C-alpha cells in the first residue's frame, strides 16, 4: 500500500497551489465565460425560432439556474467521492449538452440540452474547483481567487468575438458544436485538482471519534481522513446523518445569514445585464461587432477588478474589512445599472462596460473569500454550494421578467 500523506499544518500558499489556481482559472473560462457568451446566440435563437424576448431569455436563465441550483450536488460529490471525479463528470455532461444543442429543433429542446444538461455539468465543476483554491491558500487567498476568477473575464474577452465569428462562419449550430468540444477541457482541469489534507480538517473529523457511531477498528483510519471523506462504505446511517449535519451547521451562523440575504438581492439585480446588454446595444443602433466588443470590454475590465480587488483586500489595512469591500462593489454595480437607460450610443456604453465590469469582477472575487472568512476553510466547499444555490431562483426569474419590461419599454 502507498503511504498516506501526512496532514499539513496549514495551506502551502504556493507550490502545487498555483496549479490549482490555473485549473480553477480554466474552469471559470469553460463555465462562466461560456455561459455569458450564450447571450450572443440570443438574436440568432430569436430569429430562427420566431419567439419573443421573454421565451428566448429562458435559455440563459435555465443554464444559470441549473448551474447554481445543483451547486450543492457538486459540493456533495467533491466531499464524499473526489473533486477530480466531480469535475471530470461535469465536463462530460456540459460538453454533451452543448453538442446536443447544435441539433435543436425547438426552444424546448434548448431548454433541456443547453439549459438543464449543460448547467448540471457546470454545477459539478464550478463550486468544487473554487473551494480547492481556498484549501491551498491562506495569506494570499484573495489574490489567488482574483487570478482564478479572472478566467471569467479573460474568457469573455476572448470568446465573445470568437463566438460571433463562429456564428457568421458556421451558423449557430456549428458554433455550439465547437463550444462543446472546447468545454471538454474541463476534464483536464479536473485532473489538476490534487486533494490536500490539512490539520484543521483532521481536527474537525476527530470530533466524530467521540461519537459512539464509529467502530473502534475504524478510528485510526478516521484520524487520517478529512471531514466527510468517502465514509459511505464505512459508517452506519447514524454517523452519516451526524456528518451531514456537521457539514451544514454554518447555516445557523448570523454572519452567514446576512451574507445569504445580500447575495439574494445581488443576484436578482446583476443577472439580466449579461443577457440584455447585446440586444439593448443593437436596439439603440450599435452594430453587431460593436455590441460583441462591449462584452469583450466588460470581460477585460472584469479581469482588472478580479486581480486588483484581490490584491488590495489581501493588504493588512483591508483584510479585516473584506465584507464591506464586497458590499461596496455590489452597490457600485447597482448604481451603474441605474444609468443604463440614458446611455444610447456606443461611446456612452463603453464607460458603462468599464464601470460594471470592474465592480462585477471585484465582488465575484470576494464571494468565496468572504464565505471562507465567515464559515472557515473546512466547510468552504459546502458553504459555496449553498451560496451558489442561492443564485438559482434569481438567475431563473430575473432575465424573463426583465424581458417583459424590455418589451413594454424600448424593445
């Protein structure tokens, strides 16, 4: 038998951790950036299927909703089986969904393939990859998350014009087929996610030793396990129930409750922008290439927000005030959206993309950092599953509701 790895005293803050950051970076490109670029297909779907804005917007809503709604499932597989297995399985599901979408004959077909199947695949990849970064970093956690989450912005910057070009050259069907092949790279990302055992995890697991659920012959193995390793084969039902409760007892923390409420309001307000920025720009006379370029601007400024806010909030003067930095970033995003209806030309929409993109990158970086500060690293994977689950209903409901308002006003 291969010797078991000894538990580390704390996160290495480097070493293989940078490969974990690289893997998470690629995961955010293949999940969040691809999801954002689905809005570029919006006009194509509407024209091909002859449907209104609200019905077509359900595609993007279902992708986002399925990704967030199934986030706890991704955390569960990561905790009880393996982060590597979960991400690889998610990559296969997401790729299959995109490929099947290229053969769609109706919007309902796209709801199931592009919405449900691809969204489920993204869910199995997203929160486990983000949680792994938190396990490998402590002192430079915000910077590591800033780099990892910048994949969303870099991916949007690169993919937005590429997807527009693919649609022009191969139609929307060919573009979806190529994206399906691209998303298979999630399987490579999963292979990079080497598990790590920390003493704080073992300390949490050792609390279970005091319970009568664990046979004496298995206590030595438990000492070497992190909390909720593959215990299903070893432990009886009562122990699994206790273990599951320990995974989610952070739900009663006052700090987490406040964070959960703020995330609900944020998700309702920020989701429609990524669906309707391109259609809105086209409606006010901006060309297709300029509209796609607005998404690219938003993406590259998003990168700057990711990295600079991550670096700044790692400084000693701001490290204790990350929660307020997160709230400030969300507030600035909301304020910039209030001015959007009066911005009706490309030169005016460019600064909007700069402002919204920067603070969007800022709060996206801080979500896992603030969550880790509130619940602690051992429970981060489960907590992120719940945090992203809270995005589900807002992501599902807000784009179609915004579509109805669009039809009643300027579209």
